[in-house]
């Protein structure tokens, strides 16, 4: 279970201290030059809120403490430019993964905030589909969600197949179309249509399981 966080918003719609990422997003997404950061304890959050954002970001730069961002890209910026090329992942990102009981079988997926593991969205179980179709839907769901938020946050997936389907804007699955697969194919058709009619700036990056461990949205069913 992800640890509790306290989100300090110095500049946003309503400055203050919030207990969930969703509340923090509501105050900062799309707000010009929003300034906010997450802390492990309420006492630290209160102290830094009183100290002001300049001191908070100065302290973070020296010690690497907390999380935060400025500007309007979902209220967050990358922790370090070129982090992936240095063998690290960007924690200020979304991670997606699928849970599949059988392949084909029952499919569900979710997207989480990579740093905390907090669930951002979750698809209820679909009666029949494949693992890669679920991974594809999760990425497109993340793209649509972030576009609504005005965010160019990076998206991580551990499925190279699904990433290639997104880039090609089409699903190359051999799953038969019949009554038992009608639900997932309807979602796939809608996702493909979204990709054909929308643009995005988000990077979609293959999660390096060998270097980083299981993706943060993992269902733990392996």
C-alpha cells in the first residue's frame, strides 16, 4: 500500500495542504505557474507551506526531497531531464498495466501515479479479451485522461506490443469478433478512433522491468 502523502500547494486555485493527489490536481492542473510539492508527514508539509515555495524548491534541489512542479503541464515537470537515458525512470509520470485472468480471459486495467502508486483511473473487468488489448486500452485511456488535464506527463507501459499498436493507431489482434468479445472490441474501436482524431505530446515509454522492478501499476498476479 502506498504511503500517505501531504500535498502543499503554494500557488494554485486555492493554496493549502491537501491529502490526496486528486485534490492537488484540482488546484493546480491548468493553473499558470502552479507551485506544489508532496511530503511524507503533515508536520513537514505545514512547516514548508509556511516557509514558502522558494525555500521548498531550494531545499529539494539540495537534498532531492519531496516532489513538485511548476507550470501547466498537469502541474508537474520532469524530475531530471534525460533521466531515462541515465537508466532511471521519471517518477512524475503515469504507469499503466493490465490484469488478465487467462489469455484470452477477463481483462481489467488501471493507471497510477508512478511516484506514489495512487490509482488515477481503473477499468472494471471486461468479460473477454487479451492481455495486449488491455495494455493498449490502458495507454489510450491514459492519453485521453492527460489530455483533459492539459498534461504532457510521460506514460509507462511494460508492453512493447501495445505501445506499437498505439503508435500505429490500430490493434493487430487475432482475437475473434463474436458475442463473447463484443465488449472489448467496442472499446478498442473507440480507442482507435480517438487516436485517429487526437494529437498528444506525451512520451510513451517501455518500462524497464529488469532495471526498475515491476511496473508501479502491476496487479501482482504473476
